[in-house]
C-alpha cells in the first residue's frame, strides 16, 4: 500500500463519520444503514435475505410481546454510542433472531470496513466484520 493510501486510510479511521453509510453484515445478507443521531449514531435495517423473501417480516422474537408486530424493515438495531479514541463504544445492537439487545462497540478499520462487537457481558462477545455497500 502506498504512503498516500495509508495516510487516507488513517484519516478515515480518525473521522467519527466514517461509519455513516450502508454496510453489509457478515451473515444473512443484511444491509444496515448507519446515520448520525445527534451526538451518537444509529443503524436501521434496510434489507436482508429474510426481507428479500418476505418484505413484511415482523419482530416476532422480541422479548417484549408489545413489539412483536413491528416490521423488521426500517427497524433501528444500533444506537446509544459515544465516540472516543477512534471508535464508537457504549452502544447497543439488537439481534432480531433471538430478540435480545447486546452491548456493542464499532471500530472502523478503514473507510470500507467496520468491526462490530456485541457482548452479553465481556468476555462473552461475538465479532463481525461489515463492509461498505457502494
């Protein structure tokens, strides 16, 4: 990698807004749109393999019975983050497959790659790499 490309990658990682955009998850063909929500960021579900099959999927696995009729498409699944030292931390990620919300951290690797970590509690964490959708 050239020095110029390395400098651009480093500058992108130091920019809190590098996470803004559409991201492909590692599993189930998910596309999440991350946007600024005041001083934080939030992420909504744009599509997934399940939504491609059934665009009317509902949040049937939610632990709160009152929320089981809300549509998956457009649902906020990321929120509550604070930016510090090059990463977004202290937020949450909702997993529609088990209806649970986990503590989360988002670490930009470069302008096109994010590392997400969701934890029940540390050290019981799961990591994923998301790639930017152009």
